[in-house]
């Protein structure tokens, strides 16, 4: 079984209880950040890793939103959220590592706590680079490895636990991965300590 299929199965398994499992982190770290992040998106927007649909209520009315996730059970929950909102989102099962969109398709791409779980994060970011229009922006809220000498090592040591449970890595260096994928204009700021980052990238 491929690594991608293994992680997909883990997310399918935890989908019914994902929001409950994530409730503490959501309340402490993510909830207040989502509206400000998502409301920056405009035009034709791709949300990668739409998950259970937590970002969907925050999009501006004029955004044309396409949402993808590689877990059908997570995606099913997002579709229920979209139906309850009465908004027209195009939600589909798809893997960011092999996007089924043409080059230069989107004005904006949004990710929130996604690139901890992508098996090959650089490949996924290269695909985002491909489908973004020149001048388009990638807006991210991602948890990353701390650069603190003690905290960073601790995250390395403990990383096997979330990876085993549901495929999420807590020690990814996402800014470095963005550079490796061909992005140059990268703005990054701390949202919570130095392990949750707001990242904005513009494609040349």
C-alpha cells in the first residue's frame, strides 16, 4: 500500500470523530485565525485539504471556491456543511500531489493545517505552484517544527505518535519546502508560539 493510501485510510477512519478530537486545538489555536485568513481569498479559489469544512463559512460571497480533499469521508462532512450554508462550493475528492487542474487556473490557494499530512509536501506545493496564476497568492495557516533547540528536538522525538495515529507530522519545515517547490516571495509570521505560522506567498 502506498503512503498516500495509508494516510487516506487513517483520515477516513477518524473522520466521524475528527472534529471532537481536534476541538481543543481548534479553540486554542485555529478558530480565531480562520476568518482573517480565509477572507483574504478572492477570485477563483482552491482550498486544499478542505477537511470537514471548517473554513467554508468564512469565504467572501464573491469568491468562486473549489475545495479538495483526498479523504472521501472527510469530504462528505464538508459537503454537509456546504449544504447547511446554502452556498455553491465545488467540492471534490482529489490529491494535492496530483491536481487535476490546468496550469495557471487559480487566483488564490488556501491551506489550513494541511501540509503536515501530505506524504510528499514539496510535490504538493509544486502542484500548487503549477495551478496558481502568475501574481496569484497562496495563503496558509500551518503548524511547523519549532526552531527552538529544545522544543524542536522534542517535536522530532514525538513525531511518530501523530504520524501513527492519523498521518500528521508535527516537525515539517514548510517555509523551506515552499522554497524547494519554487516559491520565492514568502511572508511568514507567528500565529501561536513559533509552531503555528501564517504564511502568504505570491507566485512570480
